[in-house]
């Protein structure tokens, strides 16, 4: 059985188109930004039958760009390039690709008009160097940019495909979805379909022990765990032909994992914790108000990323001063004096206060020491209290976290949201 | 003059060691994570005279890993590898490198003891596959892992250096700082020093027009612009010998750029907008309170990333409901009925309300339509009002932004913080 599946896997791997993501930009090599474009593209391509085998990054240097593209064209069926389409002197992706593929750059009138209109729309003067962006390799498929000035393009030559996308993610992503996804969809007869199971409240090795036999017996789908900042993601990937229902392969495996890991599984659709909790609240019509001290509005800002959250999210108080805890939440000054701002007692009064004033179903509070300053022997950096108030009473949990200010704040957010999630699920 | 500088640049470029960051891990090629390790390493290496010319990512596949490493050794002096040092079957970086460099893997007793102690410390049973992590290539420099089980190592062969680091950033970063930085520091006699000028309130091409002669006349230092989400970063890089004061090369160029771009320059030390504004408020002792509607706590969460901000940041109200705008900020119900929650009038009352209740020096409010829902012909998605109240009165600015919910929120945050920054700077 396993052998049969392995053979199938190898056959499919050979028949799936393979791509390389080649990013151009010295800002990546200088560490100014992370290559999140490669991440985004890599996550999407398997959905349309394209496997990603390599990422590469090269600077704004024609010689090295040419060498990298030559190599990519040798080892990959498709090369997806990002960056270097801007108006400035060091943006040279189009020029270099055209030279290598022996294509002339010609003015694309429609793109020029679009660029001119873009500048009119934002009431800015178009400078001469923006005209350069309307020149595209002859015979290419032009991809419109509805979020900026640089158009993208697709070039086919000798059975290979080169795709050029702009660098800014806000321009790259919509262009990719509107053009590149349909392009490969029309070409491919195989696909890789992944589901991501997200788990919180169990360590990586403890989790692996629970499902080790499933991981080891894997063939199609395959299962791979990945751990970061207090949570674990399991990737379950099925390889199949285009019209086959991948979910039929995935569902039984995912069900088995869910059975083993219980309610530590918070999403089987690769939603992050705030999406999962936000959508849970919206779907159940459970309203929420927040009182955040050490997380400083981080929980509110994450929840409000979700469209439609205003239906259940009433308000948040970032009570960074004692004055605010007293005035906005009705915390007793004596509680603050006796137990301090970072204490179980204060957390409880904060949660009760926000519940009472906002009249929501749930009131959640967070108070803690995120560091690096402010810790004492008795109350060290990383000490955090999270309290949840509701009509049935109030519960408070103490955490002792480690790491940087950033890590402590992030892990606090995850724990706070998980408390809401478990409470709502227990209500049925 | 320009010619002379160019020659110097070429000479220095040749004498500076160049490195490639080669990451190993299918989780990167599947887009589960972004390659933040490459970003971290790339940001640090120039400080010790190592330039980064390439990033590559390859999966947990011995054949492709071998090919990528062969290429990297051909084109780079040093190859810095991350990932694939774990205990599981698909972790094969050490095995592949050793085979390629013709080194035996030998048991490193000290590492084995460290791994055994690590498991004792966390009260977990050590499994057999963890012993594999204590095998290292013969003759290598061992790098201890104080934050996990996998030791790293440095191998020198035929004038090239191969460095293997663990994948998890919390293990990679300290190991890199404690071992790799001193290793290159001892070797190099040249260095690249960069300063980053951050600019807001001017488009990329308009900015380039202002400083085009500087960019074109560049040699040492070089100047390169990079644009993202409404702001532009200029990288100014000097190449010099180890003991030379790079700032003497950088300072005059940075001064000239500042003179040309005026107060659109908000940092010459690569601080992002919230850092720059937060530190400005702390240094001047100017207190702030926030009333955020469409940004949902994003401004508060960014400002509270900064240690010590509690000295000036009093509170934030995430007034996601009209009820909260009335109760927490004292907005008049008639204003909301007549002009709506997204209006100049409401923004002004929100700012005045938060200023009055928190008794801070500044009260900033934000209200807008972040989308994708909620827009009308009269009030489209992207319409945002930002008001700033202070003892001298209140000012309100209207914005018409475009893009996704995420982009509109992020650009709103930048604009709101920039309003605070300009106000404070004008006060002298």
C-alpha cells in the first residue's frame, strides 16, 4: 500500500510543472525586507499544479541577474520574477530579461495611458522616468496593474515561461491572482492540494508523539509539522490529477488528526488564531470588548483586520496608565495600590469593568510585564494575567512567558484569544 | 572625480568577501514561512565586511541541495546555510555537505552531553534520533546551541567557508551573533556601512527627481531608493577599510539629501515611523492619547512596541461602535446622526474628547472606511479623517486612500503618525 502510493507520488512529481521564484532587489540582499513575495507565490502555485523547487534572490545587478535567470530557465519550467519594474535607474528586470530572451522593448500605449491616469487620480505630476514603465517586451502577455504604475508581463519562449511582477506586495498580489493563477490553471492537469491544521496549547514533540504513526505511514497525503512561537502547524498535502477531488484524500487524514489532538486544533483551514476567533464570534453573534494593558491594542488591531468584525467587536480600551484603568474601566484605586497594575485582582476588575461599561457578552482583559524594563524578583518580565468576564462570572489565568518584548506580546495575544475560543466552544 | 570613485568602488568590491545565504527547508518552498533568517543574516554581515550577493532556498531534497551548494561554492567565498539540522529523517544538511566536501561525520561527545542535559532540563525523554544531532563533520569548528538541541558548525575547505546554522530563528540568531560575527570580524579588513534615510509624504519618482544628480554621481557612498506602501527608503552605503570612519563618507551625503528633501525625511537611522514618533514624544516629554476607529488599535499597538513608551502614552480608545464614541469620547449623538461616524465633524469631536478625558498634550483621532464593505458613492472605501487636538486647537485632515483593507489601515497609521511628528517638530 505504502509502496503503491510512493510510486504514484514520484510519477505525479514528475508530471507537475515546476517553478522557481526569482526576486530582484538589493533591498532583499541588504536585509531591509524579508522575501514575503516568495512566500505568497509559493503558497498559491501548488493550487494550480505548479510545484516550487527553488527561491533565489539577486541584487539590482545586470550580470548576476542574467546568470541567475539563465540558471533558473535551465532547471525550471517557469520563472516567476518579482521586483525591478519601478521607474528608477536601478530597476532593470525588464531590460535584462529582454536582452537575454532576445526581445525588443516596445511602448505599450494602453499601459502608458493607465500610468498617466493613475497620476491624475492621485493629483500628482507624472515624471519622465515613469514612461519607462510602459515599455514591455514584444509579444508578451501584459498584466495590468490596478494598484500602482508598473505593468507586469508573461513571456513564453522555447517551452519555458518567464513572468515579471512588481515588487510591492500590494501590487504583486492582486496582479498574481488576476493573471498568473488563471494562466497556470489553464495549463496544468495535475495539482498539489495542501490543508494546514493549526494547533495551539501542545508542544511540537508531544504532538508528534500523538500522531507519529500517521506521519511515518504517510505517502499521499503527506504530513509535515512546523513549529513557531508557541503554536504548531501541520501541513497535509495531497497530490492528484486535476479533476480528482483532493479533499477525498485529505478529509479522512484530517479527521483522524483532529480526533487525536482534540480541541488544541483551532483551524483546519490555515486561519490564524485571530481570524479563527473573530469568525467564530461573528458566526455565533457573540459580542466582545477588550481592556488591554501590556498588549497595547495588539488584540484589537488583529481582530479588526477581519472584515465585518464591527458586528461583534464593540470597543477596546488600551489602558496604558492607571488613570485610564480607573476612569475607563472602573478599577478600584485601592486594588491598584494593594496588588499593583499587574495582578490577578486588577485583571479581574478590568475584565468586569469593560464588560459592564460596554454591555457585551464577553469582556477580556490583559495586564502584564512585556519588558525589557519593569520586572522585579516578585513580578518578573513575562508575568501576564488574562481575565475573561461574562454573564456566568469571571475567570483569570496567570502566564509566565519568556523571550523578547515582541515575543511576550505575541504569545499573550495567542493565549488571550485561545481563552475566548475555548470559552465560546464550551458554551455550545 | 567620479571615475576615481568608481575605480575605488570596484577595487573594494573585489576585496570584500562575498557570501550566499542558502536556506534548506520545504516549509519555505511551500510558503509556510518567510525566509526571515536570510533577512537577519544579510542585515548583519556587511558590518563585518561581508557582502551578500545571493539568497537561495532549496527543499529537503539531497540532489537539489547538493547542486545548490555546488553552485554557491563556485560563486561565493562563504555559504551560510540555515535549516535541516533537526533530529528527523528529512533533516539532511550535514549529511549532504559532508558528502560533498568529502568529510566524515564523527560523534562530538560534548554536543551529545549538551543534548542529554537539555532533555533533562526540560524533563523530557531524549529519543534515539536526537543522537544524530551530535554527529558533526570532522575538523569543523563547533558552534554551541544554547537555545535548542542542534549544534552548528563552520567548515573551511579550499579557501571557502561553509557555515551550518539551525533553522528556528530563536536558535539561529544567538548562535550567529556568538560565533559567525566574530569569525568574519577576525578575517576581514574591509567593511560595508549603510545608513537608511526614511522619507514620507513624497512619491518615489518625485523624490528621485529631487536627488537624481546625487544618485547618478554616486560612487562611494552609493545611493539606492526603495519604495513601499506610501513611503520611500534611501539606502546610502559606504565601502571602506576596516579602521576607516565610514560616517565621514556618509555624513555629507546624508546632510545633502536632508537639505533637498526637507521635513519629508523622518529618520536617518532606519527607524520606522512609529519608532521615530514614539522616541520623539519620549525625548520631548509630550504625552499622547488615541481615539482609533478604522485603525482598530493599530496605532496604539505599534507605539507600544517601543520600550518606555508608557512614560508618554496615556491611553487609547478603540471606539469601534457609536456607543463607544459617545461614552468614552463624549462625541455628540447629533453629530453622529447628522454627519455620520466617518466625517470631519466626528473626527474633530473624537480628538477633542480624548484630549479632554485623558488630559494629555495631544489627542489624535482616526475614523474612516477601511473596506472592503461599508463604502458608498459619497463616502467610498478609503475615505479617512485624522484629527489632532492640542492646547492650541484642533486640526483635521481628509485622506482618500486606495487598496486593500490592510493597505488602507497601514497607510492611515503612517499618515496619522506623520501628523503628530510634524506638529511636534513645528513646536520647536
